[in-house]
């Protein structure tokens, strides 16, 4: 991560955009959580530009080699476009592709849109919960006989799943490819430590981390 988009400034951006909210939330799993993450709240040009630059910085720092950015439908699509533009600012020209959830039966047809899905494919998405959207995209990519170069997400919740591993660790092993995360739940807690008016939230986050998350 570069100084331009340090982890702390990225989390501050997420809070300011309403992406990262604190309170009392019920997740799809039924679990109670002291925070909620929705990258769809980034909904204007300046916000998408900042987001794309954060992804681009993480990608450049990772030194991962790839040919095409792929955004799984639907939240991954604007992320891929924003990241492609931010990489172009750095003189890095890569193709951008994404999938439809429903195949198109007219025009060009098919599930895939954008650059040819060939070579090394780097997927970008928001946060990994079940990994369903990414796995669906991976299946389509493998049909094209392309290689999975890795996956980039904004936030690693670092929560243990039924297997005893986190969703990020499980998917990385499954794909035999790196998972690149811009920030994790531990980074959110570190950010809150510096916010005098968020100490009650900080305590709730620490308790949640101790109960459900991988600590290192």
C-alpha cells in the first residue's frame, strides 16, 4: 500500500462514503455483527476514482502478474472498471472483462463481456463472504482455459467458516492463487483506536474479533 492510499486513509474513506458502518447488524448468516460493509455505497465519480486507485495501489504493491482484470457480477463490475482506469494512470494497460448472471441469447451472446478472457486473469471484488460470485466467475474463466492470477478484495473479514479456515484462506487454497486484501478487520480495529468518540464501538469490535475472527 502506498502512502497515497495507506490502510488508515482507505478505512477513513470507507467510513466517509458510508461503506463501513458501525452499530448492531444481523448478517445473512443470522450472526450479530457490530459493523456492516457495503461497497455499493461508493456511487459517484470521485468515490469510484479513489476506490480504483486503492485497488490499483494494492495490485502494484503485490507485484502479481496478470493480463486481464475481471469483475464478477455485479459489484465487481464497477470495481474492475475503476481499477482499470487507475492502472492506466500509472501507465499499466490491461483488459477489463466481467460476466453476466444470465446468458445473453442475442447479439454477441454468452456470459462474458469486455476484453477476451485469455492469459492470466486477476479477479476484483468487494468482500468475501461465501465466495459464490467469485467461484461462478472462476468456472466461466476456466472454460476459456485462462489462468487465475489471484483475487483482490477491499476487506478481509477474517471470520472462521465451518471448515475452521477463513473464507480468504479457503479460496486461496482452492484456486492455488494469492488473495490480495486492501484492509482487514484488524486494520479497522487499529483505525478505531485513534478515534476518541468510537471507544464503545472499538470494544464491540474487539469482542467480535476474539469470538469469530482469525487474529493473525
